[in-house]
């Protein structure tokens, strides 16, 4: 008997928690600023409606219709499709190995925030004290692990304990925990936003963030950035949404669930941008430099620029520091639960393992591999692996999902299944998005990324890093997916209901 | 604050916040949250 969410709200909150992650705070605002400011809202909305929401509906339908994790759901759609489900799960597994390391960083920073431990030079604090990367860089020993960072190992273990205990407790336990860990960062972002808006210089930051440059709309790169951001932010192609939806009842309102999840994700990112840019505007004012000089994204924003801005806060900087790193930690925590759950559910389905054993095996293996990313040279590996899994792994998986389900299984069948129980009925536009628009965009992204990487090695890292943490890793994951498909598991066929109206029409 | 930035702010809140409220309202009104 498959587990079930205790109520619909738990599923919605868990799905939103999965989609809303670190990227909402440290990637989206920068992409907006860098891609036409307020004008970027147009391509972003178009990408959300033509790629993000349709693909999310597709994944929700696969899960709730076929009652299985990504590999099992794909297999039940058509046995030869199982490998794509495994690709998604394996990519999710790869991501959680380093995502948990970033959770460890944020916990370490949270500890340091009580005393503003990073001091005036937050960059040095990150690279030298926390990551202990400087000896690796000074020796130009790129790719060398050089031992575990003594500052990170305990936070890393604490982070993994939290992830493990929640996944171990099952879907009901996860449903209860996300009721706290999803709304909490949203509320904290609101607090940071209000704090930011009340600082002098906030307006300068907002002008930088949102002043529209409509000429950017003529730039293809801006549209691709919008599709890329939508694709990466919604937890697509990682097997997560299929696994979560497999715990839903069959009569779930798929279209409404997808709209709610997508818009909540976009709203959080938009408000996160206000929180970030008002603070950066203030920081620029205090330093007497243009806002453009303090703008950052990713690790540089969360662990260097923002801490330095916190130093300059007029009132209770330590409180703002604690709030910010609790936000970062809880933003990542829900996503970490979902990534692990996607893998655990696939292992349970394939090998008929109990949840507890699957949780121990998956978390244990991911923890051991993750030690690479809390090593002294771990940041470089994290950067390398993240780039390849996102830009080649996930994009390829999304492409195959669209092509196989859209053309091989039938986008119209998915649409009929969505419309069976959804209040907002989906038209033929859904088929067009899944069969044409999304695949075309993903192919363009894939080809451009490929050309880019062939011309220049990522970040100039040495060849063996490009192979081991890049091309070789992707090839290995894809090969492993095919091996898992060929391996005859022990899953039962129970739980599939072949009596939906959509299927009856096909007979 | 520049007028165009204010407009972008309002439009962003209307699209994303409005989209979320619209879908949450449908959920509450029709199938409910159970």
C-alpha cells in the first residue's frame, strides 16, 4: 500500500518547498538585473506558462496517474522509458550530495552570525576560514581534496541528520515538517524585505533591480535565460515532483496544484530580489560606490556580499545575520528533503525495500560522497559538478521526458488525464508546449552549452576535473540509468488503475 | 524611485502574487484543501 499525504495542503506546501530553494534568493534576482530588469518579467512569464507549468503538470500527472517514483512511473507509461526516470533520480542524487554541503556552510555561517564572526573581509572568512580553500588555490592544486574542512564537518553532519530523520519518518512526517520549513523562510524573506526597504539607499537598489530595459527583449540570450531560470527553479527533471505526486489521490486537481506551486515559487523569488537589492543599494550607499559594484549572485552573494552588507546595518546587525542564514538554511532544507525523497522512493519501488532501509542506504551513500564537497578543495568540485549536472544532465532529461511522453506516450493522453479531475481545463496549447516549444528551447540550451564547453573548459579547471566531474560524470549517470532499467527489480504492479477516462478513450 | 521601476514592481506583484492568490482561491472554492 503506497503512502499518502495526510491532506492536499501538505503536498502543495512540500512541492512549493521543493521548488523554492537557494536559487530563488541568490540566482533569480541577479538574472532579472542582468537580463533587462523589469522587462525580464515578460520572458519569465512566457517561459513559466509555456515550459515550466506544462512540464510540472506532466510530472504531477505521471506521479499521480502511475503511482510510482520517476523510474516506475516512466516504466508504467512505457517499459522502455524507465531509463529517463533513472536519469532524473540519479541527477537528483548527484545534486543532493553537494546541496547538503551548502546546507552545512549555511549552518556554519548561522553559528558565526551571532557574533558577526566573518568580520570586515567576508571573502577571506569564506575561502580561508570556513572552506579552508586557500592552501589549495595557493598551491594551484586544483582538483586536490586536501582533507576535510574542520569547520564544515560538524554542520554537514547536522544537516544530513535533519534530512535523514525527516525522510526516514515517511511522507506523513515530511508533510508535517514542511508546514514549518516552507512558510518560515518566506516569512523571514518578508522581514528582510521590510528591513531592506527601510534602509537609506534602498531605492537605488530597487532601481537597479527593476528599471526595465525593453531592448533586452530583442536579445535571444535573455529569453534563454528566462527558460533556463524557470526550468532550474521548479525542481523539474529530478524525479522529485513525480515522487511527490505519487502520494496523491487519483482525483487530484493537477492543473491547480501546478499553478499554485509555480506562482508561489515566482513570488518568493521576486520578493527575495527586493530583499537582496534593497540591502545591496544600502551597502553601495554606505561604501559610496555604484550599486553595480556590489551586485553578486550565487555563493558570492549569500556568503560574501550579504554578510558584508550585514556588517553595515545600523541596528542589530547580528539579528539580521541570524535571520538571513536561517532563511538560507530553511530554503535549502525543503529542497534537500525532496531531492532525497525522490531517490528513496525510486529505490523502494525498484528493490521492494522498506522506507527505513532505503533512507539509510541513500542518505548514507550521499553523505559519504558528499564528503568530497566539504573537503578543502570541495568548492571547485562542487562548482564543476553543479555546472554539468544542471546544464547538461537536467536539460537532457527534460528534453527526453518531453519527447518520450509528448510523442511516445501522447501529450493528449496526459492532457485528458489532467482534465479528468482539474477545475481549470487545459487546452491543446499544452500539447504544443510539451511536443514543440519546450523541446526546442531545451535543444537550443543544450547545443549552446555544448559549444561553449567545447570551446573553453568550465572555469579553466584542469582536464581531469572536466572529465571526472563533468563529461565522465554525466556519461556515468546516463549509463547507470540504463543499467538500472535493464536490471530486473522486484517492484509489484499493484497500485496502477487502468480505468481512467483518458485510457478508456484510447481503447 | 524611477516610475518605470515602480511599474515593474507593481506588475511583478500583480502577476506572481495575483497568480498565486487566483490558484489558491480556486483550490479553496472547489476541491478544498483536504
